[in-house]
């Protein structure tokens, strides 16, 4: 897998600018890197205290390790093997081979033959992709194993396999040739309009530097022709103990784990002399420049950036305070951008500011904006002038205090939940510190540092810092547009210059307002309460008909998840009318009747709460996540959205403006076309699942959406599900004062049998064909067999899930490993809990068009074999164990129980489903799998679909 850190804060999501400062004649010299000695951790050179829960160490060969005991969840662990090397270390002839080497780590070593590593892990219960993964970026490579158990066999085998990757790979030429197609498939899949824009932006901002010439995916010609010897050369020079870190977090004895790491890696010696660190190259002196990139599949966006030397100094309290002060100023600016975007007739769809370091190559300060089609000048001017306004007039103390309070709330929540962080999250935190040589500090110490930094912090201090944020070489104006701009790049620079000549005025003071939704009427009374003891769940019914389901857990300290189901969702919509799902966010962005969303965020800055709205098969859903003490506020927010949503026209107008190019974005790739069209096709054109046309989105009216949703929200049955670090009494009290206080709600009505009928498309003699406007070598094949709903035969559904896993193993072996045809073949299945008779098992793959016929033939051949021959014991085990381990791990998360308990009061069969999913999967036999295949995988029932490149599309590289 490829990871582009450059698509992070400095270059992508925050879309940033910096306009006010002129370019200097010469670029300053970059700050010297605080290079660590082999085996040294950054805390030895810092005044920051490393997290005492982590044991940091090093072997005599220079390899470092970090070990942390974490007993929650019991019996799980996360291993990471990290290398300080990536595509930046490649020669021209090796472009893409750092990532290619990552693939070869799974394809044969001195002690594990090719094709066996993944199978070994599957036998231990690790699923390929979910629990077994790796990633390569510009400057680092990481191998990841998430262990479902910490027994001796699983731990020792995992250590052995990571040791093999570190220094025992064979990199056989024949295996390399077999892997080429897989790597090229990944290159095709990654080549999207958004990816191309990121690359173009990198080349523009880091002009003349090494980094843009060393994209992790590399060059197609190198991937096609490079000999194995070049991969081996890279491996020997850069996979060295002094560039490696092993991270282990989980439920184990730290002393024992340390001994195992020493035994596994202690004899490792570098195989080739160390090479010098690659030279990033200097930042070129530049004045105002512009770059326009035209790609039909992108949204219209602009960024203005200033580029400065990277700050490679040591991580210290002083450096963190400086970053915090600058970050608070940018947070105020982003808050102002958000208020503008949410206003009436806003000049842009969204805007943001950020400052970040780009892989040791540069520091980039940017402001950026997503523009409505045809309004880019207006968007650029509004964003640029707001940036100058904050530099010229600064932030107000009340604005600063709000941002401090929001961060304080998050810091407190991190402390409260620290003890129950997951091993994978803790391991990721450690790995995330390595490339930047930062100190891993504890949440408690983070809170101490934060409070010391903000004590007495004034707006004047932040304002002084803001004056130096937007400086450097530039301004560099980058624009991505789906259509050409008349005058091109000269027009962009002229628009920026025109905006800079407009005088800005001081910001206006915002009116303070109180939270108006603390009471909803007389506190509701409990009419019924009963316990589901074996599931640790309590069912409550209030006198007004509202039902509450509560499951207290100890999975995560101070985490509480809430879901509120209202009405009947898709079940209640007409089959011939477009569902409002595409515009559902208008209800949240529209705020509440008595307070807008901006004011709500300001008033509740000290609270942790969430607000999401969605449509499911059988309910409209309001949901959020909170901490224990803020549960009353969370329920107030959701109850207010249910009873008094604001329904502001500006919210829908913003969604409609963004949707004007959404079809072009979907049609730019094969995966985009699939994502847009497949739901409607699999429901035989039922309008509730079809994506709206351009005209339908353009002419949508808020009153029509309101009329569709509000009857269910206003009078429909209500079910509240609360899961997490909460007592039953706390949940009852918070619900009684909100949803329990509402006027009486109707009981769920019996749904007519005819209303539950949705048909799966019938197989025809011809393959359904869709087209996309992307590369000529990108295509998707999809084949699906109808099955049944879940309740028709729950055990058969579990049998089918194992059949799905077997089929995925075989497709992976055939298409990925044997043929090298694709990066990631997929098999999935669904058995509806709502729609009678509706379900399917499907396989899909991304391949060049000429390989589609082979995919369909191979899949049908696999299906035929599964119908006629029982799977072997090893294959059955490799299919079942990762699924069972995955189920067991997800059962110790609050999110699992929130979803599974939803609807359980109305349909108690869902409780049995929870009870039976693991034992029912464990008892699936080879005969059961064969029987499921015979039932479903009939050749005449197969529905086939392809997504092909449209004539005249983009050429393959």
C-alpha cells in the first residue's frame, strides 16, 4: 500500500494559502536536522518527558524498540516493524521499487516459501488486509500485524515473519515477475483525478526538489522491467538495523516480549555499506507564480502557498508551544471561514488554512478554497481577504478562548480514555512519531504541557505569531479546475493581485447566545424495564412510547455512543421517488430552529458531542459520540434535531452547489461509476437506491425533503440506543429529560408484506455495461448471485459468509498470486434484515479490459468447484479463523453493540443473532459450504456487470 503524507495538512485537506508577504531574494538555509545517533531516542535530547508506560530500548546493532503493555482488550496485540526508508532513497533506476519491495516481503524468504506467509497468518486468525498490511511513503516503510491472541504460537510466529521481512527475503526473480501485475494494478487504482492533483501540486510547490521526483508508486516502465537485482540492492542498503524500529503493544509481559525481540533481531547485521541520506535540494527563490491544472474529474479548488525551509530542530516544550500558538491562530481563521461558508449565498463551498512540514523538504503555509463552478474569482478573493484581515487586525480574546476551550475539552477526553486505548492505536502513535523524531508523551503530560502553554495566553501573543505564519517563497497560486480558465495562469495571478488591493476592515463582533435546548417538557416516566442478562443489556419503555436500550461496557473509558432511530426510513418511502439520502446532511448543517450550527458549536465548545443524520432501510437515524459527563448534552442535541431542525435554505444550497460537478467526479474513474450506479442496479432500479440525476439535484427543494423526513421525526416511533461507559440509571435519567419528555410517540406499525419486497436483478444473456472517462486500462468486472434475506435461514446466512471467505481466498490465489492480474480482488455478501428475500454474494475486480473475460471465467470455475467439491480442512480453517477472530474483536467495541442492538426491541430475533453469530460460524463445515454453494452459485443466476473505459478516454501510461 502507498501512503502519501504530502496529501496531509500542508497540501491537501486544508487547501492552504499565504498571501501577505513578498518573496525574498534568496531562500534561507534550512534548519539543520537534529540527527540521532544509532539506537538513540529523541527524548534524550529533549526537555519533554517520554510516556513512562512505554519501554524504549535499542539492540547493539542499532535497532530500536518500543514496548508497551496494554491489557484492554484482553489477549490482543499490535506489532509494527518500521524502517526509515522509502521512495526518497531510490535511484532513478529504482523508481517505485521501495514499494515493490514491500510487496515482496509477502513473497518468500529463507524460512518461509513464496505464498505461505499469508496462509500462516490466516491459520492464526489474521485476515489479509485487515490485520496484515504494509505501507510505503516518501521516507518510511511500515509492516503491520494485529494479533487476535497473544499466545506463544501467535507471538513467536508473528515475530518470525517480521524478522524474515527485515533481513531474510529471497526476492526471487520469478516471484518478482509474478508480482509486477499486482503492483501495476495498484498504480492503476491509485491514478484518480484527486491523486493527480496532489502530484501536480507537489511538483509546483517543491519545484526543483527531490521529493516530487520520487513518488512511492514510481514509474510504470521501471515497474514493468526492473530486474530483481535492483530491488535486492535497495533492500541490502536501506533495510538496516540502525534504520529499523520494532513496536509491540498489547496484553503480554514486557520483560518476556523484550527478550523475544532481542532473540529475533539481535543477530541482524547490515548487508551492505550505509549510503548517504538523499539530498532534498534547496528551496528555489520564487516570486508570485501560478499553476493551472485542468482535469474533468476534479472540483474547482485553489490554494495559495508560501514555502519555507523545513524546521528540523529537536522536539521540545518551546517548539510545541510555538506550534500551539500558531495553530490556535489558524483555528480562529478556519472558524471564520466556516462561518462564511455556512452563511447565505457564500462566496465559496469551504475554505481552510494550515501550516505543515512536508517530509523534511519544506514547510508550507497555505490557505485554500473549494469554489462553486464559475465563481472561483469570488472564492479566491473572499479567502485571501479573510486571511489578510486576521493578519492585520488579529484575533479577539473571546475567539482565542473558544479555541483553547475546544482543545482543552479534547485533551481532557484523551486523559479520561487513556487507559482503554486500543493496541493498534497506541502502536500507530509511536510509529507516527518516528519520521519526525518527536517524543511520545502521555495524555496526562500532554494536559500539563497544554495548560502551562495557554495559561495567561493573550490574543496579542497569537496575533504576533500570525504575522510570521504566511511567509516564504511565493505567493504560489495553484488551481485545479474541471474546465479551462480563459487566460490561464496569468488570469489567476491577476485575480490574486486584484484581491490584494482591496482594503480589509476589522472583523465584526459575534452576538453571544445561550444553549436553548436544555428542557423538553416534564421528565418522562418509565413504564417498563427488563433485563437481557446474558447480553448485559437493559430494555426500557417510557410512558410516551419511546424505547431505550442500554448496554454499559468497559471497552473504552469515558466513551458513550448514542443512536436514535425514528420512523421507518427507506421502508416508508415510495419505490418510484428519489430518496433524499444525497442531501441528508442538510438537516445537520441547517442547525436548529432557535440556534444556528455556528452558534451551537460556540456555545457547546466545552462539551463533547456529535451530530450525524442518515437514512437506513428501516429508520431515520440521528447519532453521536460523547463522554460520560456530557451524555445529557448529547441527548439534548439529538432531541433538538428531531423536534426542531432549522431547515435553513443555505445548507441545502451549499450541498446543491457542490453537487453540480459530482457526476463528473464519479465518471472520472471506474470505481466512481460503480459507487454511483451499483446500489440502484442491485435493487432493480428502485428509485430509493438510485443516485439522483444532475437535474434532480439542481431542482431539489428543501420543502420537499422536509415533507419526506419530518413526519417520521415528528410522530414516528423512537428507539434510543446507548452503549458505553455509562450506567443504566444515568442513561435513563438523560433520556427521560429529553426523548422521554416528548409528546407520545406511536408504536411501530406492522409493515405489509408487499412493502418489504425488493427484487434483485435477474441474470440475462448479456453483461450489463457501464462506462467511465478515466484511463483506457482501467476496468471493473462484477458478478453476483442472488441469495436470500437473513431471517429466511440465519444459519444458512452464516454458512454463506464462510463461503464468501473461501471464495475470496481462491480468487486471491488465482487472480493476485498466480496471475498477478489485480491488486485486490474482493468478495462480499449481504443478507437483508429488512427486505424479504433480498441478498447476494458477489465478486469484483479491477483489471485491464482485456482481462475481464478471464476474471468471469475464473470466478465461474471457482463457483463450479465449490458446488461439486468440499473444501479442504486447511482452506476451511483459513477462511473461518480470521472471520471468527474478527467477530470476537469487534464484540469488544461499543460501535458493534450500538449497531447490533439497534431495532432489537421491535425485533427480538436480533438478540439471537448476536448470541449465535460466533458459535454458528464455528460450527460451519465443509459440507455446509458446499451446500451453500449449490444453493446460490448457480451459473444461470449470475448477474454480470462491467465498467469499461469510454471511447476517447485517457490513454494508459
